[in-house]
């Protein structure tokens, strides 16, 4: 079973738990925290998931209240392509054209169903390659 990493701060904890349960039948979901709604700092969890995805060459879902802060944090790592998505088309395109290896989501902005739909779309979409490959390679350069 493929491993899928997931992490959030306190603002997206409840949504992370919903997605973790939703995905458990299809993936070995590795929860990197947080473990409650007690206030924490999203950069800590962005670092954890970025490092795990890089080491495993896997995929992950990172969440905070707006999705913005954690997306900034994960993208500080060479080789991480974290795409902040706000709808299903964003989720499709971030994989199709950018080969995002971390899906970044807002816990306080979207319904549980929309979060599930974005996750499913991102997981099911294949990277198109072709003309996008050289662009992705450019993203991975310092």
C-alpha cells in the first residue's frame, strides 16, 4: 500500500482527521501531526512533511487555516512542489502541469466534501510531462 503523508496545524486539525479517515482504505496514511486543536506553529509541520516527502520520494497533503502559510513553508525545500488549491480544477492542474508532490489545502475555507474532491482529483491525476517537464525541472533548481 502506498504511503501518503499528511500534516496540519491546529486550524486544520479536524479536516486533517476527516481526510486521514477518508484515505485510510486506499493508503497507508502517515500522520505527522498536529494531534489536537491546541495552538501550534504551522512551519514546524510544513518542515516535517517536506522532509518526509523528499526522503521517501512520496506524496503528501499539508494543511493550515488558509493553506497559505504551510504552502510557503513546504516550498522552501528544493524538490518540493507544493500547490495551494482552492477548487477541483486547481487540484487537477497542480498535478497535471506542475507535478506537485504536496497538495496544500485550507482547513478553514472549504467544505469537507470539497476537500475530499480536491484530494481525489490530485491523487488520480497523472503528470502530463512533455512541455511541462522542463518547467518542473526549472522549479527544482535553486
